[in-house]
């Protein structure tokens, strides 16, 4: 399919999606979100792809939902369209790991989409924020929930109530991003990390992602029980036999994703 708002490429076993609306700092229009969902579905269905990188430009990962597109919406329209939920959730529903490689602005919906990814690698130029309050609304794609879980109530509350941005250093200190890399090396590093993930056995990668996600949605006892069930189940895979045999034989494993 031809995309107008994103660029979709395959790099080895990694699916790379680049948000590409430079004139609007990658503002997340409904057309862009629909394309993003299609591209993610395509990579999800592609057996050769083991991980996905989502990135933007040097200046902006994404400056939020498209303000011009939503400015005149009424409550009824928002409600009937299930505005923001529809389409946007595609990112958080992907089973394969998705890495957000963020340079420049990740604001509003841009920050929310980055937080829907499994982790964020930030360029030293990255700036994160939830400025919706300055527009007379609040975050609408999970920002009040995901930012609070990631950085804690105090910092999330301050950012969401004032709309102030945090830079890459503060984002790393507070746990929003996994690591900072120099802007010029961001994409290369993200692809390297994604390729490493893609080289692992697929069953254990999907299980690991599912188990970590469960930490957000259950008690500790429930989460640990869930983890144990998956851990035991992985002993039924060829990849477990291969991974452990390779260790004993002092060689690299050759996972077959089964
Ligand atoms: N929606 C639509 N267009 C946007 C946009 C957005 N979110 N962000 C930037 N643009 C457009 C600008 O209107 C401008 O277009 P024109 O040249 O046609 O005027 C172009 O992108 C370049 O932007 P600026 O000239 O403003 O660039 P700057 O470098 O001076 O400022 C910025 C950069 C600080 C990111 C500023 O653009 C900005 O504040 N953007 C809006 C950020 C924002 O409020 N995001 C939240 C949106 S609401 C939301 O996301 C709801 C939700 O929870 C899902």
C-alpha cells in the first residue's frame, strides 16, 4: 500500500516506521494514525519481522494530535467516533516489541504514542511533554495513566497541570526513557537493539513482553504466577532446547521461532 504520512521499510528482521509529515512536525492526523495501524498490522503478520522501530524526524518524533483537525470537533462527534481511542490503540496492541526512537519533540499524543511503545530510546535532543492543558483539554491517548506509571505521581501531575516539557536527561532520570544516545546515532542504535531482539527466539520474546506488561495490570502475586506459567510453557519450545544446548556447547544459538 502507498503511504502518504509515514515511510515503511524493512531493515533485516526489523520493521522501521518513520512518521513523515514534516510540515506539521509529524502531528498525528487521523490519516496518519490509520496508516500507522496498517503498517503495524503488516509487520505483525510478517514472519520475517521480529521487532519494530517507530521514529520521527530530527526535529520531532510527533508534536501531538493534529490540533487544526480537531479544533472544531463537538462532544458528540468525539464520542461517536470514539476520538483518540480508535486507531491509536493499534500501537499498544502489537505483540512484537516496538521501540520508540525519539528525537526532538514528543508532545501530547506524540509522547503518548512513544509511551505505548515497549521502551523509548531518546536522542539527547528529545523533549517530552503533555501540553494539552494549554489547549483547554487533557491528554486523551493514555497520557495521564502511562506517564504517571512511568515517572510517578508528582512529576506526572506537575507536567500535565503545567504543560512543561522535560528534556532527555530528566526523562532518563525519571524512568520515562531507557537510555539517551547522541542524536546522530539514534536510528542506528535503535535498529541495532531491535535486530538483537529479533535474533532471539520469538516465543520467548513475545512471552517476555506479555509478562512485563502484566506487571501493570495485576498484583505482584498474580503477575509472578502469570510469569511462572509462561516460563514453564517455554520449556515446550524447540528454541528453549536450542538456547540451552548452544550454551552448553559454547556456540551461538540458532533459534527457529518454534
Ligand atoms: N497539530 C497541528 N499542527 C501542528 C502541531 C499539532 N499538534 N504541532 C505543530 N504543528 C504545525 C504548526 O502549526 C506549524 O504549521 P504552519 O507552518 O502551517 O503554521 C508547523 O507545524 C511548525 O510548527 P511551529 O511553527 O509551531 O514550530 P516551532 O518550532 O515554532 O514550535 C512546537 C514547535 C513547540 C512543537 C509547537 O509547534 C507546538 O507547541 N505544537 C503543538 C504541541 C501541542 O500542543 N501538542 C498537543 C496536541 S493535543 C493532543 O495531542 C491531544 C492528545 O492527547 C492526543
